[in-house]
């Protein structure tokens, strides 16, 4: 009897999509990404500035293209996006069969992020989102826009224009609800102009491990160590309950009848950063239908080896809400936590992005 692939089982048995939070040329050129699509049932890819910085700085795979691009432009940002667009197109083509199976557009997406330097600039964000969408020129691509306050109108406008959006850097329930409303409003605007909403897809990326990294030391200070490692999972389960509520009712039903798809929740930052916790916990605890989990390569490999696939997402809602209430009672304001993490998150993407641009400058000098 053939062993069941535990990663693939998450989708076949529990209707959750596993995406890979990693991209570089080596994983595509070597055939490893295709192997993960075929054997693990990986159904999409996400990228971010830190991932591209690692790919471009730590290998020579991009050097020849950098030098060639430098002949027509010395702008490192132009060179970077030219490289990234090429990689994203190649990955999107690998996932075309996933995109085209079953319901068209249910999966098979590859995400490319706008510059993190634009995270608080609404106008520049929507301008670059349009530009990247046109240049990549693939239906199964999502442009990543941060769920900051200035990002909300950019998300609404992009959706109204038919651009698939991956909303990134979400840490709190209040902002998540605002993102869903921006998505729904964008669909409504598009429908009001007589355009189709049936081919638009979007995910809302809720970041997990960073929540526990910030909250756990607070719990130690308050002698509440028994609650450590629970805040992120509780917030995610509460977000899922919110998702179920927001994508039901009369307002959503009108869009659903026109062919609109719900904006799925995507669990991000699911690589465990605390060695005290099980390395697969941010996958295992949040398996449930109509959701996505984007995980680093090492986390997917760990789950393939010793993960346990079972439906846990829907069963712990009451406990999750109680946990969030307990955190509030203990003086830990999760909205404050979310705001701090958003600020830190922008910086965590800005730093590698600036480093990446610096690395390209250095390679051009070679």
C-alpha cells in the first residue's frame, strides 16, 4: 500500500490549499517546484522582498541577467522588478494546470508584491499594482498590497479594475474586516459598471508566528506562561469565524449570484520561530475548508515527514474567542499588538528590499 502524502492530504481530505512561501530560479530550473506540485499537491506560490533578496544575493543565477538589464537601465529597482517579473511568469506557467483545473481560478496563483517602500502611499501603490499586473500578463498572478490604512482604497480600486490581489501584513481582526469590506466594495463597483466579477480572486494574508513572538514575552511578565503560544491560533480562528459571517448574507449573495468568489483567508508567517513549539503547529492547528496556508519550504518538508492532517480550524471558535477575551482581561490589547506588528512588518520588508537594491548595485559594478 502506498503511503499517503501528508501535505497532499490537506487539500484532498480537508479542502485547504497549501502554497509555497518561497521562489528562486533553482527550485524552478531543477524541477523541484514541479515535483512539489505533482507529489505534495502544492497549489500556489507567494513571494516577498526578503525571499527575492535571499534568492538574488546568495546565488549567481541572476548575475548575467542583471548585467544585461544594466545596459539599458542603471536603476536597481527597475532591474529587480524585471528579474522578479520573469520569475513570476515562469512560476505562473508551472501552475497553469492547477489554475485551469476544477473551477477556473480556484488555485494556481503566484504572488508578486509592490515595493514595500510604498506601504503607506495609496496613490503610488495602485499605480505600481496596475503596472506589475500588466507587465506580468498572467491570469493566475496576484499582486500583493499591504493591508495598511492607505492600502485599503488601493485594494478596492485594484479589485474594481479586475486585478487579483493578495492582501499582506494582516495581524488583527479589525483591519481584516476592513480589508474584506474593501474587497466587497471593489467587486460591487465593478459589477455596477457591467463588468464581470467571476474571474477575480483575492486572499487576505493573516500573519501568525509574529503574533506569538510579541505576545509570549508579555504573558511571561504577567505570570501567564500557560497561555503562551495560543494568541496567534486564537486570532486566526476568530478571523475565520468573521470570514464565515462576512461572506454570507444579502450583500454578499448578490455578488455570489454574479459569480464572485469569497476572498479566502491565507495563513502566512507559518514557519515556527520558537523551538519550544512543534515545527508544524501553524499548519496543523488551522486546517479547514476554503482557506490557504502558505508555508516555507522547511515547514512543508517537516509536515510531509511528521505532520498530522486533521480538521481543527472550525472546532475551536468558542475557545479562541475566550482566549482573546482572557488576553484582554490580562491587559494585552490585541489591536495594539496588531498595530505594532504592522509597523514592524513594514520595516521587516523594507530592510531586505533596500539590501536587495544594494546587492544589485554591487553586481552591476562587477
